[in-house]
C-alpha cells in the first residue's frame, strides 16, 4: 500500500482545505438516531474535526489514522469524549476499554488508500469484529464510476485562506490511479503523488457482503441524493444481527 504519510505536505493546510462538513455530521446523527451515549469510531480521522464534533454531541469517539502529521493535529482536539491513536485501517481495533462501537465511519476518501482487495477485506472484517451486533459502517469516498463516466480526471481546485490546492488523477496500467496533488500559497509550494484504488460501487458492495455486511443505503452525497451524478459516493452497511 503506497499510502503511508501521503498527507505530510498537506498537514499545515488540511483544516482550512477540508473543514468540518455539517452535512457529514448530520448524516451520522441521522443514521444513528442521535449521538448521545453512542460509541463511534472515526477510521482515518485525519486531523479530527468530525471526531471532535461527534464527541461534542455526546458520543464517545475513538479516532485513528496512520499519518503522524495529521494525527498530531487530531491529538490537539482529544479529550472530552474523544480519544485518538495511531492505527491502520487493515489492523485496527478499538481500545480495550472502549467497548463495542455502534458505528464506524470512514469518510473523506480514505477507503481508496486500500489498494488491494485483501486490504479492503481486512478493514471490513476488522469492522465486523469490532462492531456491536446492530452496528453500522458508514463510508464516503469519491464516486469513481461517475469520474469514469464523465472522463474527468481533474478534481475542483480549492482556494481558501491563502491556499491553492490542485489535484488530478492519472490512470495506471495496474488498475490503480496516481493521485497528484499540489499545494501552494502562504509563502510555500509542495507537491506529491501516490496511488489510490478507484473502487467501483459494485466492488465495494461485494466486499461489504462477503465480510458479513448488508448494504442499507447508497447515496450521491450526505444530502441523500441518488448516486451516479455527483462526485461523492456514500454507502451505509449494517451487520443486521439484531
Ligand atoms: C483524504 S484523508 C481523509 C481524512 C478525514 N477522514 C477527512 O474526512 O477529512 C484520508 C485519510 O486516510 C488516512 N489513511 C490512509 N491510509 C490509511 C491506513 N492504512 N490506515 C489508517 N489511515 C489511513 C490518511 O492518513 C488520511 O488521514
């Protein structure tokens, strides 16, 4: 997997580029029927704004991420119901005293960092083992079926707080896409490139099913619009054991 520390050069700007999305928060709250007293895992939590907001609404939250630069920022948000730690999507488990989570969220295109089917299976299987019997897994990533359909490999440029963030994909021969990013502004300039797997909706749904999940919802965004005509893909899945 080519993902470790891919975000080093973005850490300084990450919160400005990707602030808390209130719709993401409302989506989790809606899916859970309220957050107070619930146990939530934010898998690939990045700098932790969503994890913090979930904890502020009464949930016990465990956030983990593999990138030390992003995680250092999440650590600054910890306390008051939020614990964060280094963790890998493929091998994670909740802290011993956390109990069984009611929901695992994995948002913001973390899933494509799992570039092999066995890595995707490892993550889903870890989620199945960790979750409570009625537990849910909520995923948000880019809709790569849509990107293929519109033949657009360039994502919208983000300009905020003096930063300019540009990104585009390059299709590889091995089925992976190289993600090129360039950050400039505020007196600096940096770039990097790493491979991501452009998982299709069908591939994700099949992987969820073979790891014991039932897909309960599929949307084109946190606003619950139908999938297939917008950049985001949002999937909900449940263990359905209660
Ligand atoms: C695009 S960022 C999204 C961060 C955050 N969830 C958000 O919505 O802003 C992808 C995140 O996945 C993390 N990541 C990538 N591979 C990982 C792995 N194997 N285990 C844990 N985190 C990983 C990265 O470090 C990064 O924080």
